């Protein structure tokens, strides 16, 4: 038992040594000439064009979040599918299957919720009632009376 722990400590020391050696080598060997181009913000090697503050459509965020949720579903379902046969032979197949179905049902309920809410549609339609409600919620600006 202590030998196994010593192996972990040795690997940890080697990992820390590699990090320390790489940072030291970079500090000693890398050129450190400062100029205007190095201090400029860049994205993927391209010079920035325009202002960084612009209206970003939140639909990109919603679609990305939905993708991550279902990507995690696949990442968590695949290992269960790989070992399911051995669980079935051990007699725990129905328990694992039930747990997996509850997991998929929760995600399916989330998909139905997102679908009914309309977040999967790229171009959302605004109903007449929605437009009227949004007009009512906006505060009205009154113009001051002109002096005669």
C-alpha cells in the first residue's frame, strides 16, 4: 500500500518538474522584445475590425446550451451501454436499465419543454397577442406642453 502511494507521489513530482522546467526554459530562451503589435488584442491571429461591443443574438447561446446538455447525455449514456451486458449477466441489468430510462426521461422532458417554448426555432414568430403585450409593457414618454 505505501509503495502505491509512493508511485503517485513520484508521478506528481515528475509532473511538477515538467511544468517548472517548461516555464523556466520559456523565460530563459524566449525573446522578450516588446512592441505595439504584441500588446494588441487579437482573435485567431487576425487584427480586430470594428468595435468589440455589439448586440449578440442570445439564440446562439440557447442553441449552444441545448447542444451541451444533449452532448453530456451521450457522454454519460455511452459507458453504461458498453458495460450493460456484464451488468445484465450479474443480475443488475434491470436496475441499470431503469436508471438509464429515468435519466433519458428527464432529458426528454427538457427537450419537450424547450421545443414547446420555441427555443429550437431559429426564427421566432411573434403572435399578435405577444406584440400587443409588449406594447403595453413599454413605458410611454409624454412630451412636455409647449409654452404659448
